[in-house]
């Protein structure tokens, strides 16, 4: 537990090239996941987006949608980023639906980059531009 806390504190929350936030269920003050912008490229106004709700009993309840919208609002309105991108495993249909619903578009894939459960899977690259996000709001 201490190693995990140290990792989260230093690597995830303490990075100068990232803006990461722990998602907390307010009513119970329970951490349920993380959302963030990593690999920030201030010169080109780009960042990679990450989201992970680790507690399965919080999946499918809108927390991912809410967290991602808050993060993109911050990225595009406050940080004035031009583009936010992400990578998702091809078998993660729930996440792909969420990203598409918000406005991310598929930009390509890294074919057969992940071997899991005896099968090869693609990594899908998706992105959204500031003007696309603002237009869809």
C-alpha cells in the first residue's frame, strides 16, 4: 500500500508533464479511479488523455463520462489545448463507445500490439480537436 501511495504521489500526481486527478465518489469520499492528461506538449498544444475507473462496481454509471467531460473542459477551455488523444484496446468496446459519444474520432491503429488471453489485439488511436469539442457542446 505504501509503495502504491508513493507511486501515485510521485509519478502520477507529481509529474510536470502531466495533470492527473483522482476520481472520488463525493458522497462516500471513496477514490474510484484516475483521469488525466499526460505527455503534455505545450508548444504544440497536445496531450494524451488517460482514464481508469478501477472499481468495477462503479462502471457503467456515468462516472467515466463525467470525469472525461470535466477533463476535456479543463484541457480545451482552461489550458487552451488544440488536440487531445488517447489509446484504447480494440476489445474495450465500452470505452470506445464512451470516447465516440464525447466526440473522439478514430485516427488509426497499432495492429496486433497487445497479446492477451491467447489472442492478439489492436490498439486504437483516437483524438479530438478543440474546435470539434467546443462545437459539440
